[in-house]
C-alpha cells in the first residue's frame, strides 16, 4: 500500500465518489417499516386484509378528524373530510377510502371520526405515503376541526423522523468532542485527523452501498443511523491502534515504508482479526426473522467492512506518504502518545504484584451490576417514544378519548365466511375484549370475513398479550388474529425465542475466532467469558434506568416500565462485538511480547504498557460518541447511547485494564498453551515482527 500510495488514494476517491453520490438520498430512500416477524400469524392477517378487504390492514392510514364544537355530520367537519379524501385518493399507494361509519368509526359522542385510507402498497411504501401526505392532511385543520394521521404507518413515520433528527443532533455534538479527544490522544492535528478521514471514507461508501442494496431488498432507515455511530467509533479505534504503532516504529527505524510494514505485520493483523470478530458477532443477528433488525445489522456490517478496508489500505498508504509529517501541527499542551506508556507499565506491574484484590473487586462490581438483569422486562415501544406534539400521538390520544382505552390497538380477525358468526360470538365472550365490530365480507368476493376486536387495555399494556393468546386459543381453527398490536407481540415473541440462539452463536464464533487468532484455548475461553460480564452489567444498569426509572429525571424521559424489545438481541451483539474488539487488541499485543520474550509476566506488563493507552483513549472516544445520544429526546436513541456507553466504560475500565490482565498473570504460561494436535489444525498466526 505504501509503495502504491497514489494508486490506493485514487481508488478510494473513485469508490467514495461513486458510492458517495448516492449517499445524500440515504435517509429518504431507505425503508421505514420492517418491524415484524416474518411468517407470523399477524403478518398473514395483514396480507389477507390488504388483498381481500380494500387495504384495510394494519398498515392502513387512519385519519382522525376531531372537533370540540361540532359533530361529524356538521357541514364544516364534512368539508374537512371531503378535502382529506381528495388528498388521499390522489395517491396511488392508497386503496379504498372509507368515511367514518356510525357505530364503528364515529365516537359515541359524535365528535371524533376516523377516515380509513386502505393500504395499496407494502408497509414501507405506506410509511413513505404518510411522509408525503402528512403535511397536507394536518394542514387541513381549522380553528374548530383538527386532523391527525395515525395508525401503525403514521407511527413509524413520526418515530423514524424523531429518531433521525436525534441521531443527526447527537452526531453533530459527538464530532467536535471526538476531535478534541483525538488531539489529546495523538498530540498533533495531522495524526488526529486520520481517524476522521477513515470514518468519512467508510461512511460515504457504506451510505451509498445501502442505497444500492435497498434497490434489491428493503433496508431499514435505522441501518444508516447505527452505521453512522459505529463507523465513527470503530474508525477511531482502528486508526488509533495503527497510528500509535506506526509512530513508534518510525522512531525506531527512521524509514516510513519500513515503519508501515512493521505496523501492518503486528497491529494490522490485530485490526483485521478484530474487524472479523465484529462482523461475525453482528452476523448472528441475521438469524432473527425480522427485516428491520436484520437490516440494522447489515448497515453496521457494511460500515465496518468499508472502515476496515480503509484502515488496511488507505491508512498505510497515507502513513507511508506522511512519514514524520504525521506529527505535524503538534500542540505544546497535548502530550504525544508513546508506544510504551510508563503509567500503564506501572499499572501492569501493580496488577502483577496484587492480582487477587483487583480481580475480586472487578468481579464483585460487575456481578452486582448484573444482578438486576434477572428482573428485566422487554416489550415493543409504546406511543410514549414519539414526541407529544407528533400528529400520530395526538391522533392516538384523540381515538382513546373518543372510543376507549384499547381503540388505538384494534385486533383484526380474518376467518372463513362460514365461521363468521361463531367467531364473532366467541371473540365477544373473550376476557379482555370490549367490543367486536360486525363481520365484514371480503370486497373481492372471496370466502373471507374480517372482524375488528377492541381490547379493554392500552396497546402497550402487558395484559394485551394474554388477551391475544386467549383469542387465538378460543377462536375456530380457521380464524387468524392480527392487527398492529399483534404484530408487535409476535415480533417480541420471535426476538425472545431467538435470543438464546443468537447469544450461543455469538459466543461460539467469538471463541473460535480468538482461538484461531491466539492459538491458545485457555485465554480464548477466558476472553470470551469475561466479555459476558460487561454485557450483563450494562443490561443490569439499563434495567435500573429504563425500566425502574432511576435517573429518568436527570436524563429527561418517562420510563415505559420495560426495555425496548429489540434491545437484548441487538445490543448484546453490539456490546459483545465492541468488547471482543478490545480483547483482540490487548491479547494480540500481549501475545506479540510473549512470542518475543517467552515470559508470560513480562508479556502481560509489556502488552498493557503498549496498548493500555490506546484502549483508554479509544474507550474515551466511544463513550463520548455513545453518551451524546443520551441528549436525544426520543427514548430508543437514548437507550442505545446510554447502554452502549456504559458497556464500553465498564468493559475498558474493569475488564480490559483490570480483569483480563490479572487472568494473564494468574494463568502464566498456561494462558498461551496449546496442544500439538490443535496447533496442527490451526493456521500459523504470529503477532511479532
């Protein structure tokens, strides 16, 4: 790379230019829905309702028209309804438009009506339809009549917008904070700018790649949100590790190309293995049959691939050209990062002299923080995650006020026409159901009937799951129960069911990768196990904050009483990936010094001395990046930022800089032992140069 620097730079300019040309459309092109369990009963109901009942599916748009002064039949209200109908019928994505019906979609007091706009497109296009029509519909409001688009598609429209705005705001805050930490870590503006170069290259390429991939299969807009965060965090991690090593090699060798060669032969291997570990951990999420969850993992994986590629090609090319100029624009008050830190040398020696107190102390803290996990509850997000002034939340509350607590979460029942009356009777007699609408025959003449059942509780109430189970157990075998709340509950069940599998696959693959990289089963196993401690502690803290409400006043949110449903699966993969990232850095450096000296105690101290500062600085950047999301108003970005930030903080401070070095001290030569038969099976990987 260093010998062909200009070719490498030119290639990256072409790649980023070509893919980056699609990047400006990434947030408008990507899909806004996908929060479903593929193959579930509720998804079947939605597809049947869309096909046979004029689009009256869970993805239909409900336009709530409300007046405090007039009833729905009033001419002023009717004019607004006619105008709303005109807006809707002009969009090809809207199917049958049904005006408010007495006894069904007109409230008992007559002041709230629901105009139903059927879905004539898939769920992602219906979210885009709300994006496009929302302003025109809400603009029809007058001083006496209010118009609010609501329903599942409107919820995801407002939810995605609120989260996108929060992510952009957090990124804008995190960049200057990141740059400041980089200047402190590197001591020069040129060196500090290199991680941002990698991040921008990786982000531009991955954003364009997501847009192109979206043409093949829908990619959730959340994929880009997570990709932005991970590209920044990992790009800085990798660049920091390589640049510190390059500057040390340059001081020793005096030749830029030779320094690049030594850097890539040592730290470069660790970065490659770390990137592969991150990709493998995230790939386990692809097992979950939920499009939004899968494509979020795809977004992060694409960002990691491009950042990793830039780290292994563009960075060595630039370093080879810069040479000693990597230290240009040094700041007098910022200490340059040295390869061997005296402070971390002393810290490593202290851990060697007194391993047990530090080991027990770290384990006790992590176990204590992990204990609340056993009371953790999860559920799909409630309406509270949307800002109070969002049209969908105002419409939701208007429907509840006009029709009843469970009205925003109507359950849909599709049944053969011959079973319609029996199904209706059994549904009415089911505990937890307030009312059932009259059977509606299929609009296309098929042998299906649609009923709507209103629960007695709010759609986010835990009791609704029991009601759904009772309905499915009680109704005739041909009846299928769905609706927006059922889709959420089916997705939550799928996430819960797949969690043990995802965790098991991540742990197994993480162990195998460490085993291949280190050629040492003992430390590979210990490195995998201790990563679980920081993960458990992070979720324990998440339970205290987001479920129990501790610090909610300080952080500015109202607790839902549970953690958002995708958290355990998705955050586990992300936290474990980051934890293994640091594990590879530390153990690869220790292995390098063990190969050079053959002394396990010396290797542990030297390993910590050479990468302790890098881990500390990289963790500081990650914590700063993640904690900026705590400033977000919507709850999901706040959850993500705080959980990941706490995980990185605990992992770096207690696992990588305390517990793992102590385990190296206690296991001695055994940490690096490997049976002969295993060495024959594994590829030969050395970290010393």
